[in-house]
């Protein structure tokens, strides 16, 4: 096979995938077709909107396919007609049947935002933070019929810092994934990559996030709540109620203390943030959003002394659906 570039079918939908498509467009490889989810209603007007991957493909004059399924013969014949060397899949959202997996000469590979087999499934970046993992990364794997179960071709690891949110880790892994993808393609071309079978016993399923996961239980430790806040930023965002008003907590960290204040008690408001007692230690909130307003920065939280009384408690009146 020629070393000057592979014929690639790319399949993906969100911005994370679009960044990987751009990396391929900037490489010697040739993207012969792009597959993406059908246009979805978006915004207040619920207007049908193209995915970031589709929009990027059209900018570069690449043919886009948006089948509802790849299980029927017509869709499979269309894909086979591109005579691709390989199919690259990044956050596509459709399962690939075995016929499709077997169609390209080099099969189908996936860039996954986790150090497999640690987190398989839809929300590996968020679940890594929520679980308090010390590190994350991306895995380029050969796809098979199971969900994120295929042999691993390349793994790239990074530490998760104490201030990382799902948003910041997402951005970091996007860059890491792009470079890992290009490296993996070169390794597949020259035969230097050795697939490694995953250890299923170490696998966890990264379920999709729900709004209900945002409710804060102040009886938990401050450390656990801080992971919840960071892991659910930017969606669905951790929340609690103050005098029947829902407050969204965007950033916070644990403060070690031996205080015995009841869980949920507002302990302090100063230039460093808002401090709330938890099941153990305190949570220092440094970015908070009042209903109908913007997220307040750490310095702006001082102004809440006029709204909030020390000694009162946070509650949760209802769980969001």
C-alpha cells in the first residue's frame, strides 16, 4: 500500500470529532467521504442544524452521508463504493454492523476519550473526573462488534489536574486524540502497531449523563462534591437550592477542616469564595450562577453577602429531569 496517504472514510458528529477530521484534512491522507448523524433541531427556533463534522466536510467539498442506519444493503453498498483503505470513527453515534467493519482494507478504527478498558461508552471524559481518576487519555482501537471492546492500537496518557473540568479535559483530549490518530495511521501503514487485547475485567461503562446527577447531597464529603462539580461542568452542572432558588455551581474545591457545622450550612462568604459545610470538610465555591443571571466569578461572589445569610442551609427542593 502506498505510503503517500490512505483513502479514508471519516465518521463522526460533534466538535470533538470535527477536530479529528481537521487533523486528517491537514495530513497527507485523503478523506473520500464523511458520515455524520442526521441534522437535528437546535436553538430557540428548533431549526435543523448540521453537525460540526458535516459543516466542516461541506466547507472542504467532501461528500457527506447521513444514513439513519448502516444495517441495510443500500447504505452498505454506498459505503463500499468509496473503496476506502480505512474508516476512522470518532464519536459518530451509530453502531457499525460487521459487514461495514469488514469493508475497508484496514478495517475501522476508533479514537476513544479514555484509557481503555477503564471507561467504555458515551461519557468517558466526565466519568473519569466523577470517579476521581488520577489520569485519562485517548485510545485508538481497532473496532469490532462490541461497544469499545476492540484491540487497542495506541494509548496516550495524561494526568487529570485538581482543577480540570470535563470541559478542560475535553479540550486537552481533543488535541491529544488528533496527534494520536495521525501516529496510529502511520503505524498501520508501516505495520509497526501491535494490537493489544483489552482486559474486560477492568472495564466500566460510562453511562450518558442526566440532569438528575447534578443535585448536590451536602452529606457527602467535600472532595466528592468537588468531583461532581468539575465532572458536570459544562453539562448538566451541579446544583442546589437556596431559599427556593436554584443555584448552579460551576467551580469549587474541598477545604480541609474539622468543623462540625451541619451539612449544607453556609459558613463563610469572602473574597476567596463561598464556603459550605459538607459531610466532611467544607466546599469552597468559586463560581456560582444565580437564577436568570450569568455565572459569577470568585471576586463577584462577595456581593452575595446582601442576599445570603451565614448559618442558613442549602437544600434541594426537586430533582431536575
